[in-house]
């Protein structure tokens, strides 16, 4: 390692994103490196990219919110009984915060995809990211709605990452987009 001392300049970027959206920013960094862009250009682009996005998750199961103390047992029981499906968002500070509580999975998924579609109507160039923790039916539902609105659009998808998955368990579906202009 001493042979590299003083020769490598590192740039640390807090992506302020989660899951596949964080991964997309890493893929963009790699693309720019392969294109021969200078470090300053890459850092500037990534810093712009990380704030020109929206990211939502629909949580299907409240069990871990009760277990980790984010929700009381009574609230978790009532929420489950009434089929409450919280939508979480990644805010501008990179924190995952409650966005909206909706009854039933289909309504929550519809709300998320409609929010994204409305935003994307205002953009010329974008990419959508999807992730899920074993809820292929929910994932396919939002992908179908997106395809109806934007035939042939660009997207990437991946499983929910362990960091998100340990809080949301099975059934979570996420959708995000990045403005690429």
C-alpha cells in the first residue's frame, strides 16, 4: 500500500439515496470514469444527480416497525387490522421518513406510481429504479402502470438491499426516478 501513498485522491460522496437508487449513482460514477471524465466533473454530476430524484417505498408488513420500536404494539396491531400500508420516502437529507398511510397494498402502490408519473410528465429525460423484497406482484403492477404512461422508458431493478430489508421485511416495493437532464 505504501507504493500508492500520496498518489490516490479519494472523493467521498453521500448519495443521500437508498437501495438500488444508491446503486444507480455508483453505476453512473463508473460510466463517467470509463468515459474518461475528470474527477471534478464526476463529483459535480453525482452531487447534482443525487438531489434530482424522488424515491418511495411501500411497506407491506408492520411487524419490524413494532419490533424496532418505531411503532407501538397497539398501533402495529390496528394498522395491520385495517391493512395500513405506509409509504416511506427518502427525503432530501437522505433519511427514510413516513410519507403517507394508505389502506390496502394496491392503493398504496397506485399512489406511489401516480406520484412518479405526474413528476415524470414534466421531465425530458429520466431513469426509473425499482426494488422489492419478494413482492413480484406489486412490482409488476407498478411497472405495468409506468409502461402504460411511458412506453419503452429506461429503468433498472434489483432486490431490496439488506439495510432496507431489515427494517421493512418481505413485501416491500420501491420506485424512484432520477432526472437526467
